[in-house]
């Protein structure tokens, strides 16, 4: 009969940190970085990467096609093939699909696994946790909402016969492009996090957000048709950010007879502020978060 193994004692006491102390913002940035990379499927199984990167490809494919035309036909600019207003309209379904399927998981995973108390037991406060998630959501949506607009702008400059002169001619349009992209980014980052903050089930968050974004176009169109009031189309939550961004691009609107820009921006502001308010309320008390 063999004797039992000898007992061993391990010194696992807590010890004071003796290294350099880093600012608290490092923990916020680390949370934002890890949340964004996980949402994209990085450092996960190959299957987790398929859907996010398919949407990324769909967002940049029109730009690649437009920039490739001048390489085949002289005297044609990418902006002649695809105007920024048109690109903004093409990005709408991609941004909706990306936000609805990717952003809620930034919050639902920790709620489902009930690990929020572990986060808040460290040097990360509830406010800093929310800030990290907001930064991750903004970075993710910016890749598909702002990146293609900037890529089309850069492609127009690079493929021109005189790139420096083209840059001087078009530099005045850059603030409008950035503003339009940010309008889309902030809006959909807000509604994506709003959906994720209301439930621990990712499928419920995705389904609820898609339902809201797909039902309001029908309701607003029906109300506008019955009343004859075109401004009721501003209640279409799926198009609010794109319509707001289009007002910053100048030129012809991307759709005929759009609602009044003031009303469009009012709807945009209500949705963004409301989303952030609900997010702050949900994480105000660590025990109820």
C-alpha cells in the first residue's frame, strides 16, 4: 500500500505592488481594447471572425470598386463613380447589421457570466467600465461608418493626376466627411450599447434592436403616407443617423425630398442622449448592474 503524497504549503498571500504605478486610464483603455478585439473575433476561434469581417468587407467593397475605376479608365475620379452621399446610403444596412450583431455582446457577456462584481472589485469603477465599453463601441462602429468615407476621400486624392492639387481642392470637404461619419458612429454605438445594457441574453438584445430599427421605417412611412406630412419620415430610427450625416456633406441629398434637417438632428440627439442616460442608469449601482 503506497503512502499518500507529502503535503505542500504555498505562500499565496497578497503582497504590496512594488513596481511603477500606472494611471487609471490605462485600465479603461485596456478594457476598451480587449472588448473591441473580442467583438471582432480576434484571439478566438476562426468561426467567430467570419461574420464581423464579412461586414467589414461589405463596407469597403464599394470603395475598392470606385477607386479601381480610374486605374482602368482615364479621366474618371472615384468620386464620379461613387459620391460620398451615395456611399453613406450604401453603408446604412452594413452599419445596422454590424452594430446590432456586434455591440450588444460588449455588455451582455459580462452580465450573463455575472462577472461585473469582479471588474468593480479592482481599480475599475462602474463609470470607468462604461467609458471603456463606450470607447470600444465607438472604435468598432467608426471602422465601418467613418472608415469607408475617409478611404474614398483618400482614394480620390491618390488616383488624381495631380494629387497635391486635388487635396487642396477637396480639403474643405474633409470636416463634413468626418462629421457625417461621426454622426453615424455615435448614433449606432449608442443604440447598440443601449440594447446590450437591458438584458443579459445576446439574442434578445440583437432581436430587440433589429426589431426597432426595422419596424420604425414601416411605421414612419405609413404615418407619412396617411397624413401627407413628409417630416414624419424623420421618426425612422434606422435612417436618422444617415440623414443627419448627409446634411453635413453638402450637395444634393442622397434621397429625394428628405425630412427637415432640424427635425432629423432632433431625433438623432434624443436617441443618443437617451441611450447614454439609460446606460448610465443601468450601471449607476454596481449591485444592480
